[in-house]
């Protein structure tokens, strides 16, 4: 891998991440790399500015933080096919990150320059908000997205999940969402909302809402109701090429908000809809572990009974 230009992105509210970012920049500059550092957080989004002024795209983005920092980076960098090396510095669970110990010494940069790594392609989702009236839809046909658009009020991307929830603070936060799959109305989910997750995101909000865990090697979408008021509204796993359309139902006061990887997206009114489908691009995640194990990661991060970190496996 060439390391001519490297972006080092670090978690905004973490002093350890800031210190590691300075050290990474120092080591990379000593190797002749041009390095750009920037902080990223819930209220700080460096990527539109970086992409706007960049004369060329980086060979690599080093992301120092937790899963939230990685998700924010993936939403902006994956569309440009920029590989991401994520390291858990100041994060919590760290499903998507390497252990901080890989930064000890400067061997990590030598391994990258010698191509001693793998690239894992993670499925992403695209959401398109259609605000046209029924008459406009009838006249112009399906609402299509343009290629490689930057994130805006109508186009959104997610590595983990999208979810729609009621956008009201003064009353109980329930809503009714009509779910359409490949042109067929499947359910009208009444409850707290609806989660649309990738296999990567199946261990996040979708799992907390009772959804299944999907191996990231599988391309599929997980549709999980949030606290439905009907026992018949159940989690469904659909093929990756499915086209999902979600319609908020009710009067004008029944707004719902679209969230992407836990970050705010936009607000939808009844009569508008959100189209969710597999994105054209994948998040490119660098993998340094020589013998990676997804199941070991699950065991460690979820603290499963019989975790290999707490006990030895049985003789069986």
C-alpha cells in the first residue's frame, strides 16, 4: 500500500485519541507521508471540509476512536473507496476496531507498506427521502438517486443501520410505519419505530430490539420493529437487492425522524417516504489480524457465558 497521503481522524472528546493521532502523524511524516489530521465527533464533522479542499484522495484513513467514530468516517469515505484502518482509542465496545496495542512501535506502517493486511468489504445501506406529492410521483415515476452523491437532506448512507422513530417530545413516542418490500405492502408497524440494519449493524440497535446476529460475510438486510404493539410484527431478513419503502402514516402531526448509525438524518411528514436499499459501494476496512475470528469478537464484546476470555473451552 502506498502511504503518500494519509488522513488521521481522531475522536473529538478523547485526549488519548488526540495523543495517538499526534504520534501516528509523527511516525508517518518520518516515512515521507503527507498527513492531515482532524477530529470527529457527534457535533464535529470534518469530512465535507476535507473532501472539498482535497486535491487528491488519501491512500488511507486512520481512524482513532470507538465504533461511532468509525461509522462516521465510513459514511463519508466509503463512497470514495478510501480504505479505513480503525483502532480503538477512547471507545467502548469496539466491534469494528483493532486493539490499541497495534500502535506500539512503528511496525504497523511497515506492514502496510509491505501489503501485510487484508481488506474486508462491509455492506452499506443507502436511504433516499422522497418528498414528492402523489401527483408528482405519478407524473415522473420512481425516484432514483444519482451516483456518488454526498450526504444531504435527501440522500443518506449507513454502515450499521437506519431507523425511523416518532419525532414528538410532548406525547408518547409511538408511530405507524407502512413497510413496502419490492413493491408489495408487507406490514403496518405500530410502535416505537423500525430498524433497517446491515449484518455489521445486526449486533447494534437491531440486536437490542430482539433481532438476529448476521455474520458480516452475508449480504442481507435485517428489518426489526422497535417495541411493536402487535406480536405479529416480527423481524424479517431480506435479500440485499430488496427495495424497502417506509411510509409514515397519520395526520400532519405524526412526523418521524430518520437516524443513520445513531446520527440525526432528517424528518419525514406523512405522505413522504424513505427508500432504503443496498448502497453501490462498500466500506473498505483494513484487517491486520492474521487469524481474525468474528465469533471470538462476539464472545469477547458481548461477554457471552463461556467466553474464551473468562474460561477455557470444553474438551469437546
